C-alpha cells in the first residue's frame, strides 16, 4: 500500500488549492445571495483545466486518472462547493460522450465544455423516477436520419445555464433497462423548454425542469448503440459517487478549518474555547470520521484506475460522505454560537448546499440497497 500522493498529484492539490482559496472562495456566498450562475468562475475553471479532468487531450482535456481527478475535486470543494457541480458533470460527460459519442459531435462539444464556454447537463431524473433509471418515460422514436424525443426531465443541475444535455430516453419501452438510449441534445433545438426551481441551497447551480416536445435530433447525436445507455450510466455512477464523496468532504474540511481558527481566537472565562473538551472533542470526532471517509473515496478511485470491481465501494462513498459532511458542518455552525446562525459566516450556506447531496445521484437508501446486493447477491437482497 502507498498512501502518498505522487509528485504530479501533489502539484495538482497545491495548484487547485490555491485557486480555490484565491478565486473560488471569495465569491462563494455572492452567487447564493444573488441567485446567479457563476459564469466567470466556470471560465476560470476552464482556464486551469478543472472542466477537462476526464476528457482526452485530443479534445483539450487533462485525461487524468481517477485518483488525481479526485484530488482536484476535493481541493476545489474547499473553495466553492457549488462550482464543483460543473466539474462533476464535466467528468460525467467526458466519460460518456468521450467514450461513446460520434467523433464529429465530440469535436464540436467537448473542447467548448472543457473551456467553460459550453455546459453539458446530465438529464436522467424524471418527475416519477429518480433512482429507477429503467422506469424513465421520455421517448425517442427513430424517424429516418433523426430521432424524435418527447418527455420531461426533472431536477436537472445547471439546466438554466446549460447549452446541451446528455438525455436518457426509451427507444424500446418494452425492454426495460435494456431499452434506454443516450443522446446529446442541444437546448436551442425547436421544442426544448426549461423552467427554474427555487431551491433551499446550491442556488448557483440553477436547477430546473426540462421539457421535450417532439424534438428532432439527428441520429449522429445518439451516444453509443440503442439500448446500451443503462449499463454505461451505472458504470459512470461508480466513478462520480466517489467524486461526490470528496466534494462533500472538501466543503466540510473548509468548515472544520475555519472553526478551528475561530475556536482558538474566541475566549470564554479567560481561556480559548478550544481548551474546553466539550468544544474540542466534537471537532476531533468529526475529523476522524471525515478522514476515514476520505480514504474510502480514494481507494474507490484507485480501484477504478485498475479496472477492479468498485460498485459497492462507490455506493458506500455516496451513502456515508454526504451524511458525515452535513453532520460536521452542522457541528461547526453550532460551535460558532449565535454567529453561526448568521450569514456573516459560511457555515449556514455550506449546510444548505451540502444537504442537497444527501438526495442527488441516489439517496442514502438506494446506496444501502446497492451495497446489500453486492454483499448478499441479487437473489438474497
């Protein structure tokens, strides 16, 4: 076992860490307060390669291994948790479109995504089906050299700022999961419309619903073969769930670091608050939980780089890390006393933001189901 970062990985951690502190963190609250999409931050992330972690060099990306991409994600999350959604979705698109898309479509869209000029959303969830990917109702019907897509997608991250989406639709409704096909759908096509949400947190990721009213999409925008999308999206989730874990833990690490400095500087009865065990012990507890979870995420990414099974580990990352991060940030808010309940500190925003990942990309209950199936086998779980 080797738990050290390589020289290249340490350089990534240092570079992205500085970028997070100097560029992302100072405006983290701004986008939330004004409910604005952080366009300038996406362009800045594009400039330093954060939106091309899993995109080939031929299309302007970094083509990083999974562990190094996780190092970058964790470092960026210490600055702006919400900007990390852009990194996460770009990794998803880089995996799906980069591996299975038409060459001309990749050449058209991936470099623009890597630079931050274009945003490609992941369009999977529907009003009646979230974790039940096989139950989606959006239809794609072949019509000559095109497909006609009709249906509705819900809870789509970055949809109000997006330029296109990787849309999952049924090409064979009777085939269940084997009837799901993926398409890249530009949002400026006739028949595409959007509606925004008003969210508790993560306001800068401008979530919303997406509607397709007989949208005609050229067949070359199909990603891979008909009916092949379900297994591929599940394999990609095995990767992104570990990234989500590090994204949540990075935000919690930022809160914990801020809280440690606050507790050392604030006094009660002539002593720094950090000298009281009732204050310092909760910090120690959460630091231990976060460190254990962090290494689970990196081991999961290590397994992926070696093409070894990691479905259960990825689900464990998604099952535990958001809950641990929310608990740690909540504790940090309380340790700030009445100041923690104000917007003068970032604890309340991080709490609102990270809670969203207890729901997104598969709830804790779904992850437990996945882990149980991996342990017992499908016939016994």
